C-alpha cells in the first residue's frame, strides 16, 4: 500500500502517469531507480 501512495504522490506532483504494469521492484528499489522510471515518463 505504501508504494501505491508514493506512486500516486509522484504522479500528482510531477504530472506523469506511471503505468501499473511497470510497478516492479526494479523500478522502486532505490531513489535512483525511481528517478529514472519517472524521467522515462516525464516527456
């Protein structure tokens, strides 16, 4: 549940949509991985 809240917060703050199909431990296991995932969807 905590990850979903974090993802929802990021989506609201940065105006991105992070696909549910990409919610994967590799995308959220560190701040760097999370940043890269968000940047992929920011453009």
